[in-house]
């Protein structure tokens, strides 16, 4: 929640520097559509009363939905919303949950990293990192990788939480309050940092393979030079890594040598969607843009949701699903950008969308999760 507020505050500062005569632009009004995609709500449940400082990642496996509260409770629900187990901890949780290899991970506000058995909720180990953690831990079954807001990526042993290695990036004087979640691909970790760089690290040893700028800032003020990589990088089967910065670029980087293949001017803190050699972003003005993932040329752009405070996009079969500030979900055809479905599961802003096993799980700003099926 604070991450969103920081972005709004920075936007206000930048807008206030512009001419006072310029009228404030209002969010786009929704136009009527011819629906081809239909949503059906199964159940909903309140899971959060307060949001953590960082990301709100829920975790899923074939049996459970793993949820948490900022106050330190972690729960496992079945897919009807019934409680399987609940565990309480004395520390406030600072970011969402990570999951992998039958373990659930989370970070607390004082830098603790805790590993739980996914079946029982029993604590396996507890460790600590240096710095505030605002994105959920991730794992490849050998290490647990955690990025903290001081520009460090720390690797802990998956089995016992012991320190393995640490990498320190250069820290920008001013950055967004938020960090990018580390992404594993084969033997490597890819991490975006607040200085606008994307880094590839060998996960076992911590040896850096390359570090490249997603964008280079030419801003005059400190605010204009903020080029954080806050969205998770995407590693595609075509051998390219995709990353986007705030006030910068969307870049495609060849993963072997770290060579930038193409880049387009873009500003976004939302996660990238990449599928079938096409790359999609929701930019900082809530324009949705589609690019050829290999060449980087624009395919289509959609401005129907401008300034509607869209969520990160999620793929559902041949559609992109986004939520807006009025509680609407929108289904957009990935091939042509046509809006083909709309549903309002909540009268609160949509905070995050999760997709698992052909269902959508939609979290709104009241802390309620709704389960939806798409027809």
C-alpha cells in the first residue's frame, strides 16, 4: 500500500511542477462492450485488514491457497476457502509469501526470513537479512533469494536458512519504495535493482555473470533520475530477459552475454506479461501496450483505461486480465487488444490478480479475495 502511495506522491510532485493552467486529467470512462468472455464468482473471503509495507503475494500449490496478515498470521486454505491451518508469529510481515518445494517463505519488518512446512505450517527455520524486505522471497530448491531495499540480494540455504552469499548493487539517492522479486531460470537468478540495472547471478556461487542498465537516466532532478526496476523481470524461452523501469525503458536483453537487443521508451512499475513471443505492459498512465518480443516493434496500444489505476496484468488463455480502481475486471484479447469481457467482483479497487488452475483469485483494497471462473 505504501508503495502505491509513494508512486502517487511522486506523480503529484511531477504534475505540480507543470503549468497551473493545465487541467487535471480524469480517469477514462468505461465504454460499452460486446462481451465474449464471461466471469462467474465462486466465493469470497476477507483475508487482510491491513496491507504490508511491500508486495502482497499470495502463494498456491495443488492443494492450498496460502494467505497472510500484516500482523503475522499465515494460513492455508483449501480451494473452497475453508481453513486448513493457521500459524501466528510475533512479527509483522513486510511483504508477501514465496512458495517452492513444499515450503512457504515470508519476511518480517525486522529482517527475519522464515520458512514453513507447506503441509503443516510448522516452522522449519528462521534467518535474518540486512535491510528491509519489500518483495517476497523466491527459491529454486537450493537457495532462498531475498532482495532488500538497501540494494542487496541475499542467498540463504534452502534447508536450514544459513547464509550462502550476498550481492550489493549501487544504491540510488532516491528510489521508489519497493523492490523487484528475484526470478530463477535454470542455474541463474535475474534481479532488477533501484539503480535501473538488471543483474544475472549464478545461484550456487553468487558469481555475477553480467549487469546491464535497462535504461540510462538523463533527468535533471533527483526525481527525474528515478529509474527503478520494480517489476519482476521475465525470462522467455527465446533466450531474452525482459525488464521495465519507472521513467525509463522496456528492454530485451540477451541472457547469455547480457547484450541489449532492443528497448522502447516506457514507464511502469507493474509486472510484465510475456507469452508467445509477445510482450505486454501496463504503463504509468495505465495505457496497455503490446510489443513483438523478438524485434521490439509495437503491435497495438489501448488507451481505454487511461488513469484507471490498473493492476498488474495476468494471462488467462488468450486474454489479458486487469483490474481497475472501481473494482472492475477487464478481459482483453492478447492478439488485437479488443476488450471482450467485463465483470465487477468488488466495489473496491482491485489490488492484485492471481491465476491458478484455470481460476482467477482477485484481491481488492478492502482485503477481500474473490474466486472467479471464466467462461
